[in-house]
DNA sequence: CGAAAACTTGCGCGGCGCGCAAAAAGATGT
DNA sequence: ACATCTTTTTGCGCGCCGCGCAAGTTTTCG
């Protein structure tokens, strides 16, 4: 009668999420430097020491939410019809990664627009976020490789995956800074559309 | 009798460089976690406290070398003939940023091939290096904006600058991991050449 | 030369990340 | 149901980091 998996693993996943969300929430509320690991742990009902069993830094706990997207995007990319043009598949997979949410909302709603910047002005956060994005790129790279059969050690696929990652960052940055930006999904489609035309000739 | 600039600024620049190089050298020799701030400071003939006046972390001191490239690339980009196609100008500017070295070598020679990876397996280093690359992108973005007249707040130029940054990372990563890689400059030209053709249609 | 400005240094504090070993909690066999 | 094994949580302690502060020291400039 086991619900798919052992109780153990479920609990782990649970506290991991709890910690991650608590870290995000508190950071948004008070700012990164005004949140102690202790606070996060307490908010998740766990000891401070345990926090570091899950994440090796405050920043990592926060960025983990973004890193997860990599897996979702990769999965979606592999699930797409094999005869679909690669760029289209990538575009849709990425969009899906930002809209398709498991359980909760993932596409950051308007309420986040104002809060997210607060997080990103902490240097440590920036670095960790970029690291997470690198992880996303790695996942995408693997998926591209699996899909096309091109060895992931080649320069070209790396370039491709890197471009995708950069596009994601550019979109998020734009969404973050623009006056009254369109939804992320829309921006993503626009970005990938622009990229599809290659760099400017002039 | 001032040699261009005040003595003060020259000294500052000097210790900054000394600290940065010392940090790199020691990290390469012993590994990031086995280097104390104290050691770096000592190697540069300065107090530990002073180190943190220049850099706010060990990682930053190391990544600073990469961040500097941004300025050089941007300068080169602006110095190029205005009627040159943008993508060509960017390519050459980036290449110049990796080959043109002020005083010392900048294009990492073969001796670095084996050492650089040692640095990058420290999480903190990775994050900081990506941050430095983001700074490089920002410089490039500004230069692109200045050159084309397109507002840097627009999505498109951000996308462009981001792509350039991603290409640099991809190249370095490839150079780092490949068996017996060509010089960086060559890889860069190859990468930008590939990007010039846009994403794959299939 | 003497006052002002900029930089360096020592000291101390709060916090972090982790190794370690004991306790607690889930899993497993009979 | 119980005893046992495995995995996770927890408390404690250590070394290090990054920074505020308040002297000292050095450069600049009138």
C-alpha cells in the first residue's frame, strides 16, 4: 500500500522543499543578510545543523528552486516528438519549464516581480543563481545530446545549450527590470524567436 | 614629474594585482580550501585586513582577472571601425580580449590547461567566475549599445550580449575539457562562426 | 611645512560550514 | 510484536571568513 515510494524519501523531499521555500520567503522579507541559517531551519521545523545536510549554503537553498527547472526542461525536451524541429522543441520545453508547475505556481506571478530583485542584489545570491543556471544548461545539454545523438563533448552542443541558458537569463533579467513586462512565457518565445534569426548582419 | 597618474593610484593598482595573482597562484598550488586569506595577504606583503579592502572574498580576488577582460573587450569593440559588421567586430574584440595582454600573457598558456580545472571545482569559485562573466557581458552590452545606438534596456541587445558571454564560457569549458585543444583564439572564432549561422533548423 | 584626505592595520564580533559521535526515527526480518 | 540494522537528525566544537571600528601611517595639496 506504499504510495509509490518509501516514507523516508517523501519526508526528505518534503523538508528539502520546506527549507528551500523558507529560505526564499525569509530572504524576500528581510533581505539575505538579515536571515540566519537558524531562522530558516526553525521555519522548516528542523535544526540548523540539518539545514547543512541538505544545502551547503543559504544561497544554494534559494537557488535550488531554479536548478530544479533544469530537470523539468530536460524531461520535457525528451518527451517531445522526435520529428519536431530542435529549436521549436527547445523553445516549448523551456516555456513548459516555466509554466508547468508541479503542485504550485512556478512562473513567478506579479507578486514576485517586486521581490525577486531584492534577492538578486546579494553577490552571493547572484553567483549561486548563475551556478544553478549552469546546472540547467547542463541538463539541457544532456537532453540535446540524447535527442540529436551528437556527443555532448563537442563544442557545438555546448554552444547551443549555453545560448539557451543565456536566453533564459536575459529574459529573466528583462522581466525583472522592465516597467510592466509581459509574462515570462511570452518573453521566452520572443527571445527564442529572435535567436532563431541569428546575430545581426549589420 | 608625475608618471601619468598619482603615486597613490599606481600603488593601489599594484597591490590589487599582486593580491589577485597571489590568490590564483596559491589556489592552483594547494587548492582553494587550503589557502587562507592570511596566506594571500602575506604573499602580497599586506595585512589580511587589507585584503578585504580590495576584495570581498577569496573567490572574487581570483575571478577579478576574468572580469577585467570585460573592460578590454568593450574598449576594443568601441575602437573598431564603425562600418565593420557588428558580429565581426564582436568576434575580433573578444579574441583581442584573450590575446592582447597588458604586460603579461592573458591567453592562458598550456601550463594553465592542467591547473585551471583545479580552481573550478570549488563551488564558490564557479559562482564567482560566472559572476565575473556576467560583468563581462555587462561591459559588452554597454559597448554594443553605444555602438548601435540601441537602448541597453531592450531585450534584444541583452540577448546578444548574453549569447556572447555564453559563447565565451562554452569555449573555455571546451578548452578546459578537450584532449588536446586548439588555442583559445581559434576556438573563439569557430564558436562565433557557428553562432553566426543561427540555431539548427532541424 | 602643516592640515586634510586616503589607505593600512589590529582587534573583536557574529556568523558560517563542517567533522564527529551520540540519539532518534524509519526500514527490515522473524 | 520484537530485536536489529540502516539512515537521518541533532548538539557540540572548531577554524575561518567578512566586516565595523578606531587608531596609526602614508600620500596629496595648499
